[in-house]
C-alpha cells in the first residue's frame, strides 16, 4: 500500500430533491482530483454520501405520503445512479441513516457532554425550517431568512448547546498558523471577520421532530444537523471502529464544499473537532456556484438543470469537461446549453478530437498504421525539442495546478499541449514529407513525436474525462491505462511498432443552432435559444435574398467603386479542422476561427486539397456573405482561392503571422 494517502470528501447531499448540475460539479471536481492522486500512486480515499435526517426531509416525506426511510431510499438511489453515469470513482458512499454513523454521532455527543462542551439550556430564536438554521434578530433581512429569503418562525425549546464560543481563539490561531487551511485564500478574511464578530454557542439538539439520531442519554432530543452531518467524514474512515483505517486517512486532505457551506466547514466543524481532541482537516475548499440565466438553481424557481438529461444527450465526459473547464478557481460560472455545446465543438471536437483523428489518418496513410521508430536523438530538430519541452512543462504545471486544487487551470495547461500538437503537425506537414522518399526518416521522427505527445495527452486527460482517456488510449493501440502512473508521463514511453486502432471521431461536431431549435425540452435557461430561433428564420429569408443577389451579380467587365468594394468584408480565419462533406465529392467543410468567432465554411476544393493540408492555415474569408446551405451543410462565409487556366487552384493565405479575425482590405 502506498505511503502517501489522500482523503477527499464531497458534502453529503440532502435527499430532498434530485441532484442538479451544481451538485454534479462538486462531485466531478472531487473525482478528477481523486483520480489524479491515484495516478500519482497515492492511497486515495474518496468519500461522498447523503445527509438524510432533519425536519425538512421529515416534512417532505409526510407530504409525499411516504415514511422518511422510504422517501430517502428512493432519492438516494437516484444519487447513486447519477454518480455511476458520471463515472464517479468514490471509495465509499456514506448515509447518515446507517448504523455505523449513529454510533459515532452518539459517542461524540456523549464525549463532548461529559467534557462540559455540550450543555442543556433553552433556546429561543428565529428558526428557518428549510435551512434548518436559527438566526439572531439582527441577521434577519426584512424579517426573513438571510440565506433563502423565506419567513422564519419564533421557536423556544429546551436544547443542548455546543460551547463553540470557547474555541473562537484557538480557531483563529489555527487559521493564522495554517494560511492554506481555507481556500480560496480570498475567503479566509471573510471567515476571520465572522469569527471576530463573536461566536455564539451552537444549538445541537431539537425536540420538535423525530427524524434524526437521538441524544444517547436524553431520548426526547434528536441530534440536530451539524454534529450529525459533519461527523460523516469521521465515520466513513472508521472512527471508533477501525483505528488503523482512521489513523491512516485522518486528517482529511481536503473537504470540497460549495461556498454556501464553507462557513460550517471552517468554523463549526473545526471547533467540534477541537472539542473532540482530533486534528483538523488540512484544507477546506469552497468553490463557486454553477448559475443559470435566472440565477441560482432552485426547485421553486423551476430552473434546475438535470445532469442526467445532459449526459444522455452529450455523454458524461462532455458534461464533466464543461463543468471543470468553465468554473474558475473559487468563482461562479454560468451554464447554458449553448455554452456547453460550444465547449464540446471547440475544445473536444476541434482541438482534442482533431489532433487524434488527423494522426490516425496520417499513420494509416503514411506509416501502415503503425507508430514508427523515431530517429536518434541527435537528429532532432529545434521544433521537435520545443514540443518535447512543452510536454514536460505541461505535465509539471498540471501537477502543480491540481496540488493547488485547481482542475480548471490544469485543463487549460493540457489543452496547451493539444494545441501544440496540432501546430506541430501544421508546421512539419507530414503529408509533404510523405511525398519525398528522401524525407522518410524525418517523417518517422515527426509521426513518432506526434504519437508520443498524444500518448501523454491521453494520460493527462484521463482523470478528467475517464471514458475519453480510455478511448484515446485504445486508439493509440495501447492497453492497461489503469496501470499507468505519473512516471509514465516521461517522454519516450510510446513503443514503436504499435498498431494504431481506428474509430469514428469521439466528439462529432454539433450543429448548435439546429439542436437548440429542435430542443423539445425548450431549455428556457438557454440564453440564446431565442437567438437561435431568429437565426433559423434568417436562414429562410436568405435563400430568397440569394436569388436576388445572383441577378445583381456584375459582369467581370463592369467596374465598381471603392464603396462597392468596401461592402465586401474580408477577414482572416484560421482553419481549425476540415472534413469531407458526406455525399459530396467536391466539398470540404472547414471549421474556422475568426478571432474568437467560430464558423463553418463549406468550399468546393476537395479535388485540390487533402483535409489535413488545410488545417492550421490562415485563409481569407468573405465574412459578410449571407449564410447558405450546401448539401444540407451550413456555410457561413466563402473562402478566397485563385484558379489558373490549367485548373490549378490555391487557397489565398497571408505571408506572415497575422491574427485570425484581422480585416483584409
Ligand atoms: N447536507 C448539506 C451538506 C452537509 S456536508 C457535511 C448540504 N446539502 S445540499 O444537498 O444542499 O448540497 C450542498 C452542496 O451542493 C453545496 O455545498 C455545493 O457543494 C453543491 N451545490 C448545490 N448547488 C450548487 C450550485 N448551484 N453550484 C455549485 N454547487 C452547488 O448543504
């Protein structure tokens, strides 16, 4: 067993409703980190689960005419199904209704009571039932709960209290001595300010409902929310039951939570642990929220996005990628279906998919489908060394980003390598090398380097996109991805002679406007669904207008004024990927980048160019031509090409490095 352990937790989710993409984000985030640490050879314990007690659940069960047990059972089953569909590799799923947990909660409660850190008193205060939180008068906003804006009720009851106030000073000292404890660092001061306002003792039992764990020495009381919920992190690793296991994994390396419950994890939880004489978790990370157009998702607003439907439509990895790539460290991010599909098209289909697809095609055509042997190191060219050095830097930076709990930064790094592979192919032009037998050595070297960079890419991608990682690995003709470790990221691991697998593109390009227009679910949260409708309507008008334009076409002898010429907006576009148009011998469909704006251009140049020859070229496009459909494919512009009398054709490019989107005059 590895010496180094890594214990990571998600919050335990309330089984009051089905989970949405916000919950999916937290869990996918933890999964990527857990997988990465396993890849580094560590002994990982990844915990998730469900927080099943409380008045809210008791009421919800009553309303649905079910027992609380039956009610939570059914919802927890949907959690497990979702995690399975998202390939969440948790090591344990803890339910607070389990016996192992009851024992721990009761024992901690008893110990704290015996120590004098839990005492009985009367609580009188404003209570928010949905949030299960008491509020002081001063914290209410217009008489309502400051968290959920709902009315609060005045409650007076006998309760047990946890002496949290006693631990304010030690907690402040701990935070000062461990600046890494609260992540992101920007939230640390917020927490310190909160503690400095003075910590009140915490109500930890209730007598007004039954659905919970009884206080062991006073059965009228149910242990309420935080002691029950937070201690799950101890139960699951064998606290009071399996000393070895507990000693091995505690303290947790990181509790990952949404910013909504960061306070509970950085104030209540550490003080409970201090009272119990246990070390504190090393880090607590509070991430931002996944927002939709109308703000935070909630069932009452009816704006909840169901991850299962998205997985069904786009696959688990696309959903995982979107969430991880869109959420910057500690920040909120917006979900829309359009944004998800744009990510799929640009990063997964174009960048990643294309790098693999072009390589497979070239290997099949130029290297009999096998990874060639590289030339001796001495014959490497500077462009090869650049790629090799970049791969090493990407590996190092990815590792650093993940150590700093930032999978988003890690993905940006990995895609730097993907971009570099595509650029390397464009610059070395294997298709040109293949035409010259004297350059066969160089061709082998180039193709080996491409394969090796892609092998490293597949390994790096796998913790984030497990299905894709496996598929890419197989396509590279390799086996046993699970047996690979961090050390295998070293350059040179690809064995020459390996037969490359084949396959369809992993992420076919999506016709975003079409999908949105056809979207029967009517994703009302999609910012641009309306725009998509407008565009579709514009498409119909366009056919008529095109006819008019044809009739107005000037003959070649006619002279035009400079103003007339200025009507034609020419811009540079970088070709990102190219594919034949099914059923049309002459057409190629080019995906181009016009300075951040992505377009598809369908051009009749298939006779003159191999698709891969065009990738990476900066071409000139008529940017304000009305879109047209050619063989059913939308063309959003026209590329410029010159053809001579003998029928030789060349696409117009620029003779130096000018950014895509630049205006051509
Ligand atoms: N049961 C408590 C947690 C106890 S942990 C000891 C709870 N459960 S919850 O079901 O409400 O889930 C809360 C967690 O779900 C948040 O902290 C966050 O991790 C995640 N998210 C819920 N909505 C979210 C978004 N809109 N965006 C991102 N994460 C969100 O609180």
